[in-house]
């Protein structure tokens, strides 16, 4: 049987005490550098970053619903005006445009770009 310490007739180099000390020193140095780098990375990242995008998706659905509801309400009112007064298609066109404007205004209010209609600043 072959000796497991020999490979292809060559003697393997056995680690000595100085190699172990050198390896331990390199390992502790690497560990210190990894700890320092991870601390710097933690400081560089924003702390109040959301853990998931569920709130962003909810906000997107809310803004979409605000806009679409304004346009649909304008379309329904315009169709009713046309049906009631026989002014086809002008009631639908005018009310769709007004619904678009109302939807945009609702969208901007929901996003916080424009103040709400009930502002407490009025005096």
C-alpha cells in the first residue's frame, strides 16, 4: 500500500509552528479588515430604507385609482348628459376633459404636491 503522506513519490511539506503562527496572523488581519469594511458599508447605506416595496406598490395603486376614478366619473357624467339632453358627443367630450383635470388634481393632492382643499391655513 501507498503511504498517504506521500504523493507521486514526493514528500509533502508538513506545517511547522512558524507557518501556523503566520497563518493565524494573516487570518486575524483578514478578520479585522472584513469587520472594518462591513462597518464602513453599514455607515454608507441609508438607515431608514424600507425593507420591502409593499408600501410603494400600495402608493402606486392609490395614485392610479385616484386618476382613473376621476376620468371614469367624468365619462359617466358626460354620457348621462348626452343621453339626457341629446347633445352627443359634446357632453361626453367636455366631461371627459373635466374628469381628466379632476383626476390629475386628485393625483397631485394624494401625492402631496398640492395642498388639500381643506387647508387649515385659511383665515
